[in-house]
């Protein structure tokens, strides 16, 4: 026998289930803590997707119980339930699902998630997964015990029965598995659900932890997210193999009709232009295209100026709900949000939303928290390899008042949240931990970050102007008077007049009177100085018990009952000073404090301010 | 030491400067030389390192500056009305505690009050002894053929630093200027970083055999230690060598004795012994004597690199030694000589190094 024939004996097909049995890390089951998180994540994603499709406000219950060496994971929802005949394949057949072929924004896509959890459960404990589901109040609930036949990737139903369930509709999954429960880190079930709650403010999620502790992530809105729609593929997103497959299996009879009916952004005019460019007959049957002709057709796609794909297929969270979600889970001083317009990469529409929370309970030391989301699903692992992180690192945060020692993720008491919504999120791997570095996505994320960065800078500069004013108040009210008192005590002199110094520090208008007596006459000088950075125009009143003489510049004099009000109109540019002089007899004259009319009192030193 | 009257006058002068600034409408400030590595320069005349022209200004424009000026006024008041008037004194630590009653002028930590005392020294060109402020730490100990007399509160004592003292040696008071040198039979002074090596030299009778005065530095030396070394060098005309571990931190000990410390460069004239020579452990000794070593840590490497930009180490000798050590990436302790026998350091290493340096 030839060697090749010998070898051929050993070659056989591998089932998908067997493949994943040996490569569990691909699906996110590579460590004990992570296996639990991934299972909960897949079940919760399914529940949220199902509720949204049925317009039901999600109410999700998650319980983790210790069971011997391992754990029992229960996830229950109030979703639409699952038709009995579908249950075994939904849970116990890999790559079975409703969303893989649909171009639509949804959490799950491949139909691997929950069945991978079932597989992991049976691999580590040998026990079946129990599913209870009910599709409406008039139906009875069904209960299944399921396993996956790993050789054939077909479900095995161990037991099925009708049962009573007090929910009107919903689904409950219970499985046992090896794992380890951690709480403290962000990469934990608690951390995951907290992040889910931030971007799904319409959901209520209850978590019962192994020690019996109950955490409720309450809903922040009763408003369902905008439903996402299924769209046709965009020509720019096509690859040759996909195109050939679509050509072969289409029901359309003519190439022209195929192009119009299959793709988005393609109408009658565009479709005939494509055919012209590809030098193909619009009337020919799509099934008859040769490989070379299909290649020309694809090339024609790329050369066209096409409208962007429709964007209403996406369901962004919205700035208001991002804010509500952040404020619900974090106590912070400030939140900025930004929603970018819909953009396109390789024919796939996508939209970026960014939120930035600042201050409050967020720790000031260390890197800022980065919360990454794709289609409302938190991404917990491989932060360093993610396009979102790279975009954050590309931004120069110093210009937005966050320090960024040595580049990279900035530091400070802030949290950055980035959500990417798309019909097709380009992940770096099947475990969906990180978004691939697609230039269009990185650029959009950067623009969103800069937008919230600008808002943060504005907020902080306003805040620092306020605190600067506060600091100055402390100096003039608390510190300067004490310094002058202490110095006067030491030198055994009168306390110095601190008004000129106060005026300079505060940028105020200063009025200072100095008096010199000589030859039975008293010469008075009023110094008026503007230390502020704006022009000050005001009236200065000097009330003296007698009428003043040699007044320079001249004043308007208004006799009062017990004295005379001398009035000057003064206008001073920033930094300008003026001296006013007059004389009075040395005996029997009394002054009152000078009055400034027309400058707010906190901007005046050494005089009384009146409106 | 200055007369109390002079001290009081200078402190009041400081208060008057601030008072006048208020009167003239100048926002009050105090200007001090900035006490950083970049602002020390070599003074040709005194052969020591002193502060340059860069100033740091403490203005009441900021809360920090205003608090600092307020604390200065409180401290000046304490020094005049408590210390000078009643001929009392406080330790640096006591000053920190006294400030408990100063309300917003209270010191946050002792380092702050220590610094402010140094600031006052600079602003008045006086010494903290003039303010009757004492350090916490003990002075160094001296062992060797030297007779001194010390003015104590209980009268004058005359002490021979070998015959009248125990194994620990003569402990110098914090105010070294109360000590007078009476007589000596010494040829040179060895200042030693560690207590272990100090004791080794005494046990091996190095002081007797070589007529050496041994001064224990106790790590980074106190002011009094540096002052007594300077006086031994200048008044008795004795050469001084410094014997430390072979690592970057020990070179700084040498630098503070021979060139002055960055923090107290204003006292360089009073504390620094420019003639002091570095004995070892040199990086070249690590190679020549094949000493047991430790690997340099990241901090060590950083300290060595920082010394390469320190003006005090900008000589060919130090550049060569530091570059060599960076290449070796190793350091050695003084006590590493014990690996060659307890007598090796006094029989072989010190005599070899000292004759190399022309001391014996």
C-alpha cells in the first residue's frame, strides 16, 4: 500500500464541537474565572437581544451558587421564550442561530455563545444543561435536559417534560461547571453586569452572588432602545467568494435585477452603470457569470461612487442614556458625551459614541478607567490590543487637562466609555474581546474622544477659575490680616493698611486716602487705582463735615444735612491711577469712608461700594 | 556665634521688610536662592560650593506663599520673644510641635519647619545656633590622640579622646564651637561612614599605630560632624580622608563633607572641608581588591547618573570612577574587606591607599 493510502485511512472529519472541545480559549473559556464570566455573558447577551426584538423591557436574574467543587449558574429572563422544537438546537448545537446571516446590529452573531457554555459545562462536570422556557401566558412551560453529542454536533435530549412556571413568558438556563468566582476586579461577573447596566439603562439586572449577596442594577429608563433593522449588504463590503455564492443562489433571473434587489445603495441607474463598467450584459442570468466575470463585477463595485449604506439599521445608546447609565453606576462630578455621525468601513455602517466621567469617586491616581463596548456588550479582556484603546492612546490628553505620563492611556480621576455600534463589528478573534484596528473606526473614536476632551477642558478651566477666586478669598480674608497683625506686634507699630495689596491680588479698584496736616490746614489726597483687567467707570463720593477747598480736579458738591458730598466722575483703564486733592481746616473735620458708585462691592478695596 | 542683639536686629529687619512692602502697596514676598542642584556653583575664593543667582520667590499672591510668609512671622516671633529674650532654646522637633498653637500657620510636617529654619538662616546670614535652635541628632564621635576642652552647663571639662573615653569615643556636642582643641599627637583624620568599620579600626588599634583621629560619620553627617572635621582640618592643619561604602549614596556623603550639601550650601563656608580627600571604597578598588559585591539597583543606577550631572562631581576623577561603576554595575560595602580577614583593612588596604594618597 502506498503511504498516501495508508495516511488516508487515518483522515476523518472533525466536528465543530470536537474542535472547540480542544480549543476552548478561542471562545473565552481559557481560565476558571473567565469560564463563568463568559457563560453569564453569553446568556445575558441572548436575553437582551431576545427582549429587544420583542419590545420587552428586560428583567434579568443571574444567580451563581457553589455546588461541590464547581458552580451552578442560573440565568433567567422575561423574554419571548423559545418554541419547543427549537430549544435543543439553540442550546445544544454549535453554530446554530438566527443572526449569523442577518446584517443587523445585535449582540450575538455566530450562534456559538450559549452552546459553548453548554459544552464547557458538560466537559467539566458531565452534567446536562436544564432549560425552562415559556412563550406566553396561555402556554405551559417546557423543561429540557440537554447535552451536545460532540462527535456529530447534534443535540441529545436527555429528558423533556411539561412544568409549571409562574412567569408569563421567559427562558431560564441552568448549568453546572468548574470555575472560580471573583468579585473585586473589573474582570468579574459583577464588573461585567455593572458595565452591561451602564450601556443598557433600559434593563434591570439582579445578581445573586455565591455568598447570598444580592446586587440589583436598577433600570434608568423605561424607553426601549431604538430597534435596529436588518439591511442588505453594501457592495463595498463584498468579497469575491461571497459574491459568487450570492450569484449562484439568487432567485433573480437577470443580473440587473440581482444587483438592485440584493444590495443596498444600488438602484436602476447605478446597476446599469456597474454592468457597463464590468462590461457585462445586464440581461444575463446571474447564475451564468464565470469566475472572471464575477471578478470584473467586484472590481466595478470598488470603482463606483456609491451612497453610504442606510444608517437606521443601527441602534446607538444616545447621549442622554449614556449619561444616565454613567451617573447611575458612578458618583461623579461631571459627564461629557459625544455621538459621532454614522460612518462606514468596507461597506459596513458603524457609529461611535463616547462618554467621559470626571471626579467624584473616581480615583485620581493611576490610569483612567476605560470601558469598551461593542453593540452594547462590554469588552473585558485584551484592552491593550483593542482599537478603542489605541485611539485613546493616540489622543494627546495633555491638551484636554488630563496628564499622560509617557504617552498611552491618560491618568486622572476619569472614566472613558466608548461604544461602537455596527452591523458587523470587526473583532480580533472569535472570543470577541477586542476590536480590530480598522483605520476608519480608530479615526472616528479619536474624533469622539477629542469632543468629550474639549468639554472636559472647558469644565475644568471654569472650575479652576472658581477655585482661584476662592483661593484669593482665603488669602485676603484669613492670611493677610494675620500677617499684618503679627508684623505689627513684632515691630510694635500700627497695623499696616493691607487694602493696596488686597486690590492688587484681587485685581480690584483701590481707593486710598492719605492726609497731611501743615500750618493749620489738612491736605487730603485720594488715590484711585484700577488693578483690574477691565475699564472701570464710576462715581466717587467723599463726604466731609465741611466743604473742601482747592479741589483738584473740581467736584460737584451736594450739601447734606450734616456735611457735604463731593462727587467726581472717574473712568480708569486697566492699570491706570488718578489722584484727587483737596484741603480742609485741621480742626473739627470728620470724614466718612469714601463711596464708589457703579462697581460691584467685591471688586472694590478701601471704599464702600453702592449700586 | 553672634550676639543675641544682632540676631534680634536681623530678624526684626526681616519683619520690617515685609511691613514696608505692605505700606508701599507692594504685594509682600520673600526671595531666597533656589536650593536645587542647578543653582549651586563653585566659589573660587572659598573653594566650596555655594548657591548661585537663581531665586525662588514666596509671594502672598498664592495661598502657599501667604502661608509661608505667615509661618515665617510666627517663627520670627518665637525666636525673638521666647528664645532670645529668655535665653532658652528648642529643638527642631519642638518647633514643629510648638506650631500646633499657630492655627493656620501650623506646620504640616517637621520637614517644613526644618526648611523654614534653614530659610531664616539664609535670609539673615546667621546660623540656627544663633537662634538657639538645636538639632535632634547626636553629634559624631571622635576617637584618637586629641585633647579637647568642652564648655558644658556644669563647667569646663578637659578630655583626652583615647584615654578619657570608653570604646564609643568622645561624643561632640551639637554646638561644636563650645569645644576647644588643646593638644594633639595626630597626623591625619579618617572620617568613617559606618559604625562597624569605625569599631574595626579602633579594635585593630589603627588610631595608635598610625596616629589617626577617627571620626564616625554615622551615614549622612550632621552639621556638627562636618563642622568638627573642618575645624580639625583648619585649626590643627590635619589632612582629612573620607572612608565610605562604594556606592552612589556614599559618594554624596563625601561630597557633603568636601564640597557642601545642596540643602545647606548657604553654610558651606562654615561646614565644608575642601581639602578632604576621598579614600574609598572606590570602584577601582572593587576591581583591584576583587571585593564581594552586590548588584546596583535601579535607584543606585539613577543616583549614579544623576551624579554625572551634579556640578560637585564634575571632575575627571569622579567621572572616571562613576563611569567604571556604571560599567561594573556593582557596589561594595566597607565591610566587604572582612572577606579577606579581619586585619586586611588595617594591614593592607588602608596603608596602601594612604601611601598612594601621600599620607603615610
